[in-house]
C-alpha cells in the first residue's frame, strides 16, 4: 500500500505516536510500515496478527481513510456503572457517607439493584472526580 499525500502521512505518524487507543496506533503503524515497503506478511508477523487482518486494515483505510483507524462504537465490554444512570445517585450516597466509602458503596448497590465489585466502584469515583 502506498500513501503519497504528505498530510495523510503526517496524520498517520501523529496517530501512531499519540493515538487514543492501541488499535488506532497499531493500524496507523501498519500502514506506515507498508508505505515504507514492508510486505503484508512481515507486518502481520510483527504485530502478531493474521495476514488477513492486515489486508482488512488496508482495505478499510483505502475505503474510509483515517477514520477507519478508529474503533467503532459498541465494541468491547460495556461499563457496569453508567455515568448517565448512576452518577447522581452515587454523588448523593457519597455526600451521605463522606468518610465511609464502603457504606456509600453498599447503599449504592441497594439503590441500583446490581452487583459490582468495590474496585469498580472506586474506579468510577476516581474517573468522575468524586
């Protein structure tokens, strides 16, 4: 695969260096390697994927350009604690028990009627600066 547009090459280099997700960085790197003359089987071996995957990355890039590097919505495991549903409730419970996070956790579990581990609860608090 050959990319001749310098602007696109610079975008690929930027994504390779500081893309939001590993998948984006890997795919950008693969396209840059191909552009530098590496064969698809070498790229597949380098990244530990099948040659078919590499061909699919190239095909997607030719069809959709830079946007094909991004993960599509709906992929991966869904979060148990959804900020839209649970953020206000958790804030209320934290205010009710400011120095007792395990009590706030227990009350939240009762309120939402689901089970999440305490570590997940703590990550949610940290992610949302609570």
